[in-house]
C-alpha cells in the first residue's frame, strides 16, 4: 500500500468488527458497526508512534555511564586482588569428591592469578582417599602442591592449552585387587569409552614423585621415584622423565625423552624415545604421538629382550607363553583400544620368529590375534612352553631359571616339569594364533616341519589342528587345556600315520645299513587333571598303541631276539646283511591313574616271535619291561632268561632276568664292548617252538583305530 493510500484511506465497505453484547435480561442484541476511520484518526496514530521513538543519548549521559562501568571494574579488580581464594577450598573439594567418587581434601592454600593472558592457579595440600574396598586405609594420593597455568586466547576458541602443569612431591599409592578393581579408577564402575586424551602441555613437571604400586592379579609390585622436567639447556634439550625403583624385587629404570614441549603443536606429531628396564627385561622404543597428547594414538619402532616372554605380563597385562631368552623387534601402533605389531622379527632361544600380531583391549577380555612363522626351529626351545627348559648343553640358549629347572630334572632323570600353570592368566585373555615351522632340528626323532592353530576362549585353550611332519608320514591331532575349572584338565588325541620305523628309530651299525625297516602307525589318547604337566600325566587315563604292520629286520638281530648265540653271533661277526620279514609288531597300553600297562607286546619275525609285558609309571617316570624271544626252530643251545628294560624313562637299562644260567652272563660282558646293546642277551637261549603271531587278529582285538578307551574325565 502506498503512503498516499495510507494517509487518505477511502471509505468503503470495510467495517470495524463489532461485538455481541447481552441485555440485562440476557437477550442477545445485534452487533454495532463502527464507522470508517477519518483523517484525524490516522494523524493521531502517527503522533502517538512518533512520541514513543527512542531518543539518542547525549554525550553527557554517555560519559556518566562510562564512569560508572569503570568504577565497577576497578572495584571488581580490587576485590579480586584482596579476595581470599581459600574461601573456595570447600566448594572445590566437594566438587572434586563428587567427580572422583571418594573424599578429596584441600588442606593448604588456594591461590589464583586471573589478570593475565595466561591465568595461573596453585593448590596446596591435596589429599585423595582410597575407595572403601581398598585394604590400605591411608590416602591414595598426597600432593604437596599442584600448579596449573592455562593460555587464555585458545580457551576463548574452546581449546584447552596448558602453559604449565606441575606436581610437587606427589606421594601416590596404587592398588589393583584380584577382581581387577583399581584404586585409580574414578569412573564409579563405568568403563571409559575412549583412552585418556590430554590437552597440549607446554611445561610438564613432576618434582620428587613417590609411587607405591601393587597389582594382585598380575603379581606385580613396584616402589620407586618419578621426576619429569623440561630440559632447555645443555645437550639434552626437550622433555625428560626419569623413574627408578624396585619391580618385583628387581631393579627398575624408566627414561622417556621427547622434543621440547614449549613449541608443541597439536597438529604436528610429537617425537619421543623410551627406555624401560624391569629386572632382565629391556624395552626400547622410538616413535611419535600424532596428536599430542592423545594417548589413544601413537606409533613406535620397538625392541624387547628378556629371559622369558611370560614375564611381560606384569608390564603389559597380556598373557604370553613361557619361552627361552628372546630378542624381538617390530613396529607397534595404537588406535584407541587396538594395538598392532607389524614386521615382527627376532629370535626366541635358538629359533627365529617373524609375523604380525594385534591385541584388542576393547573387549571384556583382551583378544590376541597372531600369524607367526619360524624358518628353523630348535626343538629344545619348545620345552619352555610347558614349564620345562631348553637343553643346557654348550651353545644352547637358556635363562638362569631355566638352567636351574633343567638341572633339577636331569638330577631326577625326569621329563615332565612341575612348573605350576598360571590358570588366571589363561582365563584373562582370548586368542587366535596361527603358527608354522618350516624346518625342525635337534628333535629326538626326525621331524621335518610343523603347523598349529591355537584358539583360547574363556579359559579353554585348544591346539587344533596340530601337525608334525616326518620325512614320511606325520603326527596329527589336537591338544586341549580346559582351564575353566578349578583344576585344569588336559586332553590329547594324536595319531601317527604313514610313518617309517627306520626314520623314528635310526639304529645303524657303523658303516652298515639300517637293521630294521618297516611301516609304523600309532595313536595316543590321554586325559589328565592337574595344574602342571607332571600332575596331568601323573593321573592320566586313556590308551596308547603302536603297530608295525610290515617290514624287514636284519636276520642277525632277529636271531639274537631268539637268543641263538651260535647263529646270531656268527652272522654279526660275518657282517651278514641278509634280512627277514617282520610279520607284525604290536605294543598296546591301557592307561589308568597315570600307569600305562601293556596288554599286548608282540613282535613276530620269520625266525623268532617276541612277546612281553610291562608298565610305564608317568608319575614316577619309571618303566619296567620284560620281553622274551621264542625261536621258531629248535636250538641246540637255549636258555629261558627274558630280556628286561628297567629304570627312568629317560635312560632305562637293558639286562636279563637272573636265573640258574646267570653264570653265562660273562659272555655278554665280554661281547658288550664289541656289539650293540642287544649283545647283552647273546648268552641266553629260549627253548621250544613258537607259532606265528597273527597281526590281523591282534589288530582286531586291539586296533590303533578302534580300541575302546576308558571314559575320559572332562
């Protein structure tokens, strides 16, 4: 509408709305219509609008207002200058107590300097209590003084940038119980969503810090000092943190150095070096934090060496197997709760190790996933995995503890170690590990390569499939450790297939051919309870069987099994290489409560059949066998003295059972220096004829594939 139309409205049909009224007796009366607005009406309205317009302040009024505001500012400044900030100690302590879910006290002075582009606050006498469940009723932390200085300009943009963070004489006592509760956890039971992310700190100082740390679950204790400062002069320019003390009663040293904090930029990676020595374990790292100080992100080139990887549990919280002394290196990176190690390589004992691994800490239990490989494995190094020890022969790698274990086992002539299995560590982690071995050396039998997949889920560890390759044939199956129960249960089921007897028992006379050849199959199924390898075998139940379906044996050895002194000795002295068939060989053991009893021992050749019986006690690790050869042809000279093998499993002694003809044993003594250990039975001859042992019938009664097995304890 134009201004002219607004000033001179035309009278028309528009009417002002009337209103309905009622008469005194309640009857409705008709609406009354107002007449059209006149020019006088519009002029009066404009006059009223003009009267309500705000007038501009005069210069005099502005001066008065400015003076009042300046006076108020001066009064506030004077008030702040003379204000006793200690009045805020109580409210600040109550606020901190509510946030940390335990009592916080401020017993010293509170001082604040606000009039600066870098405001500064000092708090003295801070006391932080332990939670109610902690056994130590002393304060969790006592700090003489905390100084905080913040840059104001970044704060106006919403960024926190600390110019100074200083702790003077902090005395901290940290404790973690067997349930995993931590006194320094202020989340009131709520798991933090992300790792700690600190703002940039231009100057970080710790003066004369004291730390007393104990973790029951990890079996870790630490007591020492910690100091940190910015070294801006001399050769060591930059940040420097030093710690030293006692770690599980062994010396501990920590040194972290980094670039200068003064010019730190949150968009530029912050470089640092770290050195940690805990006893004989040494960790070195060189890397950077991409966004200082976001501790949820970093990458380093690290190396670790020590006597046993299992000892890293206290430092990392990750349960690793026992190993010989090791040195490994790789690139470690962290992305929130996920840690990765790539380019892993090094040596464990006398074996090489390479691959990749990762640990996800964002789950209920850390989850370890690894793909590892070894080009050349020294078989002795596997002993440490089961709590034993690698060989301590000259040139072999073993720690001082492992050497002591080996000496003890050697003195007792035992195989199975008594080292207690740390079941709480197995229950604390889940894992999925693939491990491959290209070649194996120094094994008791000729092993070529190996592969295993290990899965660990809520305390149930299963190596399946497990494969050991022979030059011909293989050992395959699974081994399971159930640590979910109070007493762990170990179960193994291993099969020997398509193997050759001469490769597993390489008996060879100097310069001569193998005396025994043939195929070999077998199976072992055992289940035992116990928190060590020795205890698990000491009460094992199950079955073990070895079968020689066919083969050949040097006739001279076959005759000696029949104790034919005249013919057997003559063939040996003539170096006769003639062979005779092996029709069947069976050794079958039923195992109950750790004692293996031979139900069938039969070795059938063309001239001789050997039968026997015996036991192997897996608790005492001793064996006792008695076998007797029965010639299938009449021998003019014969004795009925069985051959025995008795003593420790590691080194049994061969002999003959004493009898009336024991005087002829002098012949064996005379020949023992010339012949193989079998020469000990040369003076003795068995009488009679023996029928062939039917291998198929034996297999039908006690088959390696289908023999009944005692119900295993689960």
